[in-house]
């Protein structure tokens, strides 16, 4: 295309998303678990940073020098506001990849990340990105690539094509992409209701389509109506990245490090019958109907000896970010819902219950009396981290260095939360990244900062703030018009905040 967007949507902003896979601590633990030596993370780059939450959160909570570009001006403007709030010199640009990759002031990078971008740009831009990675990623550097995978999209891809064609037709009349999306979703719902042969041949399509209804419309516009959209097979990704001299390192999804969470015993046996390499990864994608891969790729990674791996991974610190009494020993994995082994997982969780960072070595030492090995402890903490209960933690010196910029960024998030609920994260100096926090939690935290300590005081603070702006709470689709109805919702949540969430926020040094 001849216009500056090159087919990529710019008239609808992307959702305010945070991607933990870009957190250097998350990268480090994944690589160590795979037996690889991680890089130093002196300089990092995020290509297509969207609203800039990830790049700003990681820059404010680490000493890594972050660079990035996104050519949606409105998104870059928001990212600049976050940078100004933290005071960290994040290098943010509003340049197309064509221009950014040829800048002469870019350093060589230890880490380059791109989430979803590969699946949404033209083949020409994909070639530009590969060449950029070849030139600018250091030896032993790591690439993160999150991308759509063909097996999981196979049955739905024709519906996506139908939606794109309908959107192009109806979009010619104007009305904005969000309205076009709404009309397209309604049209496809009517189409499926006619029970066409395509639906009968692909029964999973209806469930997949119904699952779209609860997703952020801003995300759906980019995923479904973008000018370029192409899921990849793992083997074709290997070929595409080979000019950059990259090899697959490991998955950024911790669950995928452990086969019993992903495949049946019969499937595992078949996997083991083929050589370890691209074909095995591709075969695995078909087994679990993989829709989106989150992969780390290495340029000349150094493999650790078993002793080196054990020593390095034992020094890794983690912290509990969930309320211990509410952590259930059940997870949803590709093979279905699984119950975790209580004799291992319960004591590990109990050791973390004070919400203070601990090393894997400390946990392993405490578990020796239960005849639990280091390997079992590593698996337990990674599964709990993959489930969102644990997070990697920085050392005390680094926590002290980044406390001020993290607080300044959080001040900005809390100020925004008074009137809007877009950025549902806070910066933790402990975890070196973002922690999920709804607008309500952010407002409770703001009230706590202003001296409201009890659940009743916090509920009153939030209600008064909403009332001043003419805003109302909504419960199960119903607008709550009265103070009494609002308090019936606010009081249980403010109580949970005081008793459960606030202690965790304090331990994560988010106050």
C-alpha cells in the first residue's frame, strides 16, 4: 500500500495491555529453567509498544535502557506521558519500522521484544524486522516473539477472512472502525445462525466466535480487521528467523516447560519418537491446537552445565503475589483442569505466605526434609508463577534504586484512575514490572494514601469521587443509582482490599 500506515490500523488505538514476557526477570527464569545462560539486559528494544505500558513499567522498575517504536501517534503520545511521569529516559519513537530500523543512533541490544506484531505486518515489514534483529541483536542476545499460530486458527481463519471482507465493504460508508466492528460481529452472528455447512463442518467456530464478545473491542479491531494478518507454523517461523541466526531457546509460557500440563501420556510418547527440533514443536502445536506462541529465540546461547544451572536457578528470587488462603491447587492447562500435588505445592506456598522474596535455593533447602528435590521445587515455583501466584523478584539493591521512579509512575496511574480505568496496572520495584490492579483497587489505594484506612472510609471515598464526576457503578449490567446499592458492592471489595490486597501491595513496595 502507498499510505504511511502500510495496511496497519492507526485510527483505533490498541488496548492498554501489559506483557510480562518482556520483563527481563521473566526471561531470565525461563532461560535458566531451559538450561541456558541469560544475557545481561543492559539495553532492550520493544518493537510496536502499543500504549507503552510494558516498556514504561519495565524501564521504571529496572536499570535496563529501553528503546522502542510504535507508529500510532496517539499511542506514542500516551507512552510519552508515562515516561514524563516516571522521569526515566525511555527512548520512544513514533516511526514506522522502515524508518526506525535504519536509525544510526541505536545501540546493539541484549533483548528485542515484539508481541503480536509479526502476525499483523506485511511480509516486507517481516523481512525488515528479521534484518534488524540480525544487525542489532547482540551475540547471546534474546528475541521474544509472540505470534498467531496456524493450527489454533485453522477452523476460525475463514471466519476472520469473512469478517475482514464484510468490514471492508461496510467501512467504505464510514462510521469508524469500532462501529464497523460492531456491525461485522452482528452480521457474522446472523450468518452463523443460518446454520451454514461451514458451521456444521467446523462446530468449534461458534464457541470461538462467542468468545470474542467479552474481549476489548480495541484489541478485536487490530486482530480481526487489520490489513495484514497471517498465522504462522513454527517451522515457517524457524525459516523466517534463520537469516538473523536465531535458534529457538524456550517458551515464555512457563506451563509449556512441562509436558504433563500440555499433552497426554500417549501424545508425549509420540513426541518422544521424533527428533527434538522444529518438527517436534510443530507437532506439539497440533496436539494442543496452539493459537498463540510466546517464544524466546537466542543468538548463540550458551548452554549451562547441570551444576551451573542448579547454582544459577537456586539464586533466583520469587515472591507470592496472591492471597495465600485463596490459592487453589487447581490450574487450567491445555490437557484440562489439573489438581496440583498438595504434598509439594502446599508447603511451598506456605513458605512464601509472608509475601517476602525468597530464593529457590532457600525453598529447596526447607523442602529437603520432605524429600522434595530441587527439580521438583523449580517445577512447582514455575507452575505457580505461570498461574499468576508467584513472580520473580529483584535483589534488594536494585529494588532500592528503582523505588523512586516506580512510585512516580504509580502516582500517575492513581491520578488517571480517578476518572478512567484504562491502565489497570501498577509498577512494583520488587518484581521489576507490572502488577494487575483494577481501577477500583487503584482508587482504594489512592484513598488509603489520603488517610482512609477502614473499609467504610475507603468505600465512602470511592463513592464520593464517582458521584462528583456523575459516574455510577455497574453490577451484572445494571447501573447502581443509589448510595446504598453502591455500598453493597463497595464494602465487600474494600474489605478484601484492606485484608488481602493491601498487605501484598505493601510487600511489593507499591504504596
